């Protein structure tokens, strides 16, 4: 298994943004398993394009004015691709953690099942061996009585 890095997320984000700009789709969502615990992963969907921005309504009413330098369009041109890449990277990390949790759980179950199987086979082996010894003793005693 290969480690997923931020560079992978950037490459995916660049591909998604290029396709979005080309008009291939209107909305991009990522689906991943959010890691809750080793035994619990929650299927999750997150919209990455267009950005699902939940602003504070009170900030609009305050009437604050900010002057950005460079201008807002240039800032957004720089930050939005990073935001998409970060959202994708976050989904990849959550999915990786969920996968490892599921593997740990599966290996724990396999270990427990193997232990139970070993115990059952040990009992079966001991009973079989005991039956063979009992048969040999019966044959020896029967042979001694015949003399």
C-alpha cells in the first residue's frame, strides 16, 4: 500500500478544476469514509465545487469594508485550488484511517477465530489420541486375559 501525499491531492484537484472550468460538470462532491473509531466508519459526502461557504450573516450586516491587496479575484484564484486540494487530501486521509481501522478489526476477528479453531482442534486431537491409547490398553488386557 502506497502512502497518499498532498501532491496526489493537488494533482486530483487540478484535474477536477480543469474539468469544471471546461464545463464537464456543475457540482463536484467527494465521497469517503470518515473515521469515527476502529469499528465505526461513517460514509460521508462533501461538496468541493462550487465551494460550500457558510458565512456569518451578522458579518454582512456589520457593514465592514476591507481593501484587499492583491485584489479579491487574484486571492481567490490562488486560494480556491488549495481549498479543493485540501478538502480532497482530507478525504483521502480519512478514508485511509478508516481502511486501517477496518483492517485492524478484521485482523482482530481473524486472530480470535484462529484461537478458537486451535482450541477446538486441540480438544479433538486429544480425544482421538486418548481413544487410540484406550483401544491399545483394551487389546493388551484382552490378550493378557486370553493367556
